[in-house]
């Protein structure tokens, strides 16, 4: 009877109520502490990423040598991420799983150009005391530390890894949220490398342009000295014939005057050819303003600018975009002009009801291949028709000259980007042209999307 009275005691019920409230407040306080800790961790990670990007992009300055970028970047990574060791690796050849240590910091046991085999390198990986799965073979051999954070870019074959000896208040444990940190650091490193490479190309192009200007000035000076006597001789001969109409009445005088005019005209033709060769050489000195552009956007731009010509010619023009997000480090306008030139050649050679297709993608070796193919119904695309009149013959010659000029322009632009242009014709009809850009001028953005 007394126990029932105790349970129903209002003081006991009030005490139980306050106990429940205290437990609820404690649980809410614990959740708030966890959320605060997570927010602090995210803020710390964001500050680290921002500082890393800000410091790393200083290496893109012109006074920074290209071979010093890796070591300087690792120093910034170690200071901002508060890790014990860090290393940059490059895969040679790409896709082989054979990595060379390009730069390392924080340990004397890591040597430059040390070979490490990682058969199946992951795009992102981390180890911590709370993670139970085993890392891929060879991954822990890079830094020889138990706790690592790894990022790998398959398209370029470069990788970045940082590591800690232990987990504590300073060296916090790695987690999945650190993917942004490690991939941003690797992305910045690759971007600075590409910028430096483009900077070297621009410097070389500028030097070539300056040398071409000097050569052009000297050639024009020499040309003027060679041109003046020939022109003066022609003018003197014409003036003499105009003042004395009877001087060339005999066969010998006519023959002598004709010979002098012929020799002078040949000299002028030779000078014109020299000037034409100089103009061609000068045109080949391209100044490229390279930047990272999306390959799919470039192909859409070519499709829009060439669609009207395809409709007028009765040719079906289509485009096949790459399956992955791919960027190329090129001059936007120049590369557009090169691809559009190849499409224009295919449209000009194609017969009505034919098809021209523009496609692109990454090859097995990491290079980007841009393909312009033309399937022709009836006569082969590269087989000229039989002219039925002088006008038709002249039209075919003009089209052939225009196509040759377009191909020459496209080839010059592609080679200026260290690429290769391959044109092929099929006996069954049709043709195709391939632009192959090297691996270091391409980038797979799918992993960073």
C-alpha cells in the first residue's frame, strides 16, 4: 500500500519529469556538439582548400620554373593540411600502374624517381583507424605511413598522396569529406603545369614571330634592291619604243625588245614567287592563346556554324559528343577554324543525300581523337567527276584549290597544337579526317564534376 502511494506521490512524478527533461537536454546538447564539431571541420576544410588554391596559383607566375612547381606545391600542402609527408607521382606509361615519385617531402626514405607498382590505382582513397577495408596493393608503399589520403587522375597519369604517422588533435583522421581537398590540390598542380606548358609555347611563338619579322624586313629590303633595276629596264624600254615608233620596225629590233621583256617578266615572276613563299612562311607563325575548353561545346559550335551549308548542299550533318566530360588545352578560335575547315571540305566534296558525321572521344592511350567522316552515295568523295565543259573543269579546279587551302590551314593549326592531322579516302566512297591531340593537351573532367 505504501509503495503504490510512493509511485503516485506528486513529488516522485515531478522528479521523474525533470530527469526526463535533463536526459532530453543532454541528448540535444550532444547532437549540437556533434553538429558544431562537424561544422568546424567543414569550415577548417574549406579554409584549407581556399588557402591551398590561393598559395598554389602563385606558382603560375612567369618567374617560377616548371621543375620547381611540384616541390613548392607539396610544401604548401604539408603546411595547410598539417600532414607529415606528401608526394607527387606520375604514371609511366599511362595506364600501366608503374608510378615514379616525381616530388616528395617530409621523409628521407622517399627518393625521387623511385618506382612503385600499384596495379589497380583508385581515383580516391583514404585510410583511418575506423576504416576496415584494406587499401589496394602498393598504395601504402608510397609514403610508408599507415594513414594516407590519395587522389589519382587517370587521364594525365598523375597522383597526389599525403600521410600521417598517427591520428590526434593536430593530425586529424582522414575521412570521405577530404576528397575535395586532395583532388583540388592535384587539380591545381595539373592546371599550373598546363599553364606553364602553354606559357612556354607562347614564348616560343613570340620569339618565332620576332625572328620572322626580322627576316621579313631583310627580305623586303633585298627584294626592293632586286626589283628596282628590272622595273627601270622595262620602263626605259617602253618609253624608248613610245618615243621612237620606228625603232622596232625590223625583225632584229623586235626580237631584241621581246627578249628583254621576256627576261624582265621572268625576273618579276621569280621575285613574286619569293614573296609568296615569304608570306606562306609568315602565316605559319601562329600565336596561340591556349585555354581549357570543353570538347563537347567546341563540337556544338562547329555544328551550328556549318549546319546552313549542309542544308544548302542537301547533306546530312550530325555530331556524336564524347561520353565523358573532356577538356582540351587549345586556342579556342584556331581549333574551331581547323575543325570547321575539315567539315567544310567534307561538305564540299559530298554529293546530295550523303552524310557527314563529326565525333570525338578519348583513345586508349589517353589522347583525344576528333573524327570527321563523310559517307557518299554514288561517286567517291575524293574522286573528281569528269568535266563536260570548260566551265565544269574550272569549277572542279577551284573546288580542289579551296579544299587544299582549307586542309593546309587545318594542318598548320593542328601541328601548332602539337597534334596530328590524318586524312584518308576510301575506294568504296567517302573520306575521313582525324585530329589527334596529345595526352598532355587533354583532360578528363568527369572526376572533378
